[in-house]
C-alpha cells in the first residue's frame, strides 16, 4: 500500500503534505496558490490575444472589472508570471513584453510615469519633468519591446477633479497611441465611471467582468478543487449542497473570501484535530462577511 492511498480525497501534492506536522501543513494552506477557474482562464486567454496582436494605429485594449477581492489582481499577477522579462544576450538588452503598475491614488500623471519607470527598473532623474519622463518611457518601450501595459486599480482615477481625470485619460490614450502597446486597465465597478464619461475611452477598452460566484455546480467544482489541495487527513465533501450553501453564504461569493474562509476553516480543522471541514464549524466559526466589515469596524470603534 502506498502512503498516498489513505488520502484519496487529496491530490498527490496535498497527500504528501498530509503526513507533515501541523505547523507545516498550516503554512502550506496559507500560502498563495493559483486557481485556474473558467472566468480566470477566459480573461487570461483574452490577454494572450492582446499580447500577440500586431502593431496597428489603434491597438485593442481591455477594461477588467470585478467586485473587490474577486480575483482580478491575482489574474493579472498570474499573467505577469507567465511573461517575465528576459535578457536578449545578442543585443544585451532586457526584453520586457508586459509591464504592470498600480494606478496612483489620484490622477497624477507624473506619479503614473514614475511608477512605469520604476517597473522597468531604469534610472531616471527624480526632478525630471512630465515631458521628460514620457519621452524616456516611449524610448524604453521601443527598446525593451513592451507590448502590453497593465494598470491595476484604475478606479483611483475618479479620486481627482474632472479636469485631472480628463488629463489622465488623455495621457493614457497618448501612451497607447504613440507606443502601440495594448493597455489592460483593471478595477472595481467604479472603473466604469472612470471610462464611460469619455466616449473615446469607452470605445477603446472592451470590458471583461468577473462576477461574484453563485451557489451552483461550478461553485461546487471550485470547492472540490480546494478540497483536493487542502492537506487534511479526512474528507470534507465540500460539494455537499448544505456545506456548499453555507460556504457561499458566509463568503458572499467573492473568490478571495471563499478561499480565505476555506483556508481558515482548514487551519481550524488541524488545530482542533477534527481534520475535516464540518457544517457546524462553517456556520459557527468567527468570520465577518464582506458586506458587514465596514459596519463591524464602526461598531468596534464606537
């Protein structure tokens, strides 16, 4: 009998982890891991299409919109991990197909350009003007063969005045036009407001949405995948309808909260020696759902 046979409810990696100490298993549970669910694969496929698009005058772009903590940044980071910078030994330059930055907390063009230069890990004059930074970025994009610029948290755009918002949008359009890179902007639902006030922006950026999860068969498959990866020594049967509904109700359908809730339940199962997720603990474990966190903070502060 192989050591993996007692853990038929786990995949091979989790079955090997199941033999380790409690602390080692808890550490493994809390580590980041990629979940290739349907919507994530769809967005990644669309981004691959944009990356391979031929250079044309009007490059296609994408606006990725998702509720808070529903996986958009994880998808963007996954795409980045698949397209790391590489050294072109022949020309002794670094080829950087994808550049990712977070939008400034307000629509500040100079700050935005600084973030791009930092992402390219290139020296620049701290006192450089906006025009100088822009010129340097254009040269570096050509030199390093940048094909895609990802701007996360684009909803920060609406934190400024209408004039500052328009200036930032114009800077984004000019950068795309002059460098012929595809731009992927991502944010929460407010990102629509940041773009829809400008017809040119809304026409240039094709929207992709990551909706909250529903308590359906696809959600059951997601939970089954999570169970396969959790190094618990007994099966939890997370696809059971009552169990599935309880997890969905407590997480409110956001992928980040779903994963965090299941992880904390798994940690609780190890520490309590139950070694599986039970309906009772799912319903009773201390956990503040996303919709109540602001009220929860206010209540504690009062």
